[in-house]
C-alpha cells in the first residue's frame, strides 16, 4: 500500500471519471491543505491536464501544445510552499490548487482537474487564497487570467483592467486579461 506522499505523486489521469461519477459526495470529501514541495509533480501534472482540456477553446493548438509541454521548473516545489499555495485532495490525489504571490499581491494560479470544473472547487480554492491575502492585510489582489477563465473571475468579483500578455516562468507569452479585485473585510 503506497504511503500518502506516494499517493500524491500518482497521475490524475484515469481517475477523473471516478471523481465525476461521485457528484455531491465528491465535494464533501475534498480536503484542503497547504501545499508541500512533495506536491510538485502531481500539481504540475494537473496543471498540464487542465491546460490541455480547458484552454483549447480560447488558444491555438500551437500555444496549448507549447504551454502544456513546458517541463516542471526545478524550483516548483519551493514555489508551492513559498507562495502560499493551497491544494485540494480527494483520497490523497490532488484535484486542484491555487496560489498567492504575496510580494506581487497576485493570485498566481487556480487549476482544477477537468472532471471537477464547474463544481465550485475553483471558487473554494480562490476564496482560500483571497482569505490569505486579507490576513496579510491586502486591500486588493490582481491576476493574469487566461482567456478561458475570464468568466470565472468576473463571477468571483474581479474587474477587467486590460487585455495583454503574460510571460510564464518558462518565457512563453500568452494572451490574458489583467484583472483585479478589491478585498472587503478581514478573513
């Protein structure tokens, strides 16, 4: 039987259909926790799967292929811990993650396994990151929304600042919408 660390490194592909069939039970069985460097491989695999599945409707095949083919940065595990990422797990498998770049006051990423898109998981992850920002005293947070995610962020209270481009850690330039949200109250 694999230990918990080994379970987190299992590929998510092939299990997505299982998550979809669980319905409401899936949402009640999600565990949220702070990311650890040992989550890097699973989080990167989820990111790659989400890009391939969710971004093809808004980006060319060439962009999606380049974006999703980027190798995991060596320091990604450190980034998960340093930039205050939170992960969502079901049965020891990461099904979503989100992060906050505290120095830049930016939401860094919100990724959800394709089988759980539009279940509320992304919103729960985003709310946790926004809560962290409030705890740090931020009055607002910004982000660079992929074109496919703009409606999600608009529904979550973000405003469009400008259309533009975002350079990934690997140097790929991707069309995005720069957005911002004013944070009310404290966490």
